[in-house]
């Protein structure tokens, strides 16, 4: 039986699933493992089922037990793993696409609405109990007929577009390549980021985190948005230069921001917590029982497939 380290606690049924297939080392207390602990715990393991809370940089990868042949990430994003370093050591890296698309799109819409309709201020007022309705109380921005720019039109970007269409939004996007007509569904393709930003009354970040997309929303690119744009990020914190964003939120260039992901999670830029026009959630994108179970089962299945067949459909390196 292959020996597998599962770095974080999973939903019980998924752990039982893993226990049927592998000799499993569980993290019952769900403690965050440091780099040194990860390296130590990998001893004699054939595979690791990892979470986005562990960073497998090239140093960690180089020190993992030589028995490790696969890192199965319990996430669709894999920016926490240096996949090239893993490849050099002949370690396969896999992810969990598709199963979290709908749940993540729901959260993307929630943060877009939360930012546009001033939910943070509204919750604060409601909790104070001394609010008073008036014709101009907490007026926000309406999604209907506005243009939504989507950066990254993969599965999640397209699921957000489907939901946004039902709000009456007009969809624009920028992607590495233009989509086929049946996937595009009349969304307007922009070859350049600058062109997309210039029409984005609303903007949703849904591209992968990598060296090309790091801080792609920065002091320079923010200038291209229409004044008073609403931005949301449900992908990874890396895409936003937080200091530039805070400045734009304070000046009103950016009307409001909805966030589910952060640079250096679980830390959050302190001004995002104090500014009234930033609506924040603690990385809840895939957090439904249905989705987390499907993700964990897929992460287990990826390891099983890899050891049975020598390859895996969801391999990313
Ligand atoms: C969640 O953020 C994921 O990448 O699965």
C-alpha cells in the first residue's frame, strides 16, 4: 500500500476514502505545518495530499523525501507549489479543477455585489441599530446593464460570466487566447489588458497566479479603469499590488473592492479592514460541503490514478 501524507484535516468521508486506498498519515489536529515539518513528515511517503496553506518552494521540494512521487493539491490553484522544481525532481503535481467552479463563481458574485452595494457599511449600520432609512441612504452601484470585465476566462471566469449575464451585465474579457464562439457566448474579447480595463465598470480577477500575473493590477494599470470602477478578486491575492489599490480606493478612482483572497494569507492588508469600501471574506471560494467533499475525493483519486496508471488527467507539470 502506498504511504500518503495528508497535510490538513479533510472532511471525514474523504479521509475514510483515502484510508481505504492508502496507508495514510493524517493531521488530526489540523495544525499548519512549517516548511521543516513538511520535510520531516514526508519521510518514507510516496505521495502528499497538500493544501494551499503549505508552500512547496524549490527549497522544500529539494529536501522532501526522495520517496515522494506526487503532490496532489487540494485546490484548483497551485501557485503554492513550484511545479518546475517538482518536475525536475520527477514529482508529479495535480490539482482539482471543475468541481469547485460553481461554488467559486457564487463567491465571486457575492463579493462583487458586496462591494457594489456597500454591504460592509450596511452590516455595520444594521448592527448599530440606530440606522434610519432615507432616500439616499447607502446608495451603491447597480450591476444591471453595466460592463463586467473578466480577467481570465477559464472555467471559473465563464461561470461568473453566466451568472453576471442573468444580472443583465455585458461581458468583456481578456485571456491568453480568444475562446471558441460557443464558450464566448457573445462576450467581447480584448486582446490587451489595457483595452479590457478601459471598459470595465466592474472587474473580476480570475486568472492563475504566476510570475506574469503577479501585481498585474498596479499603480499603472489602475489608471486605465473608468473612474469609479468596482473590482473583485476571487482568484489569488498575488494579482493586486495592495498599496496601489489602497491609494486608488482612497482617491475614489476605484469605487469599491470585494476580496476573498489576499497576499500573504491569512494576513490582510490592514487598510482593507478599515476602509469602508472594501468588502472582505476569508477565502471561502470553494467552502461548501458539496464542493469541499468533491475536491478532497478528487485529490485522493488523482493519487490513486497516478499510482495505478503512471499518469493523471489532472497533472499540471
Ligand atoms: C481555492 O482557492 C482553490 O484554488 O481551489
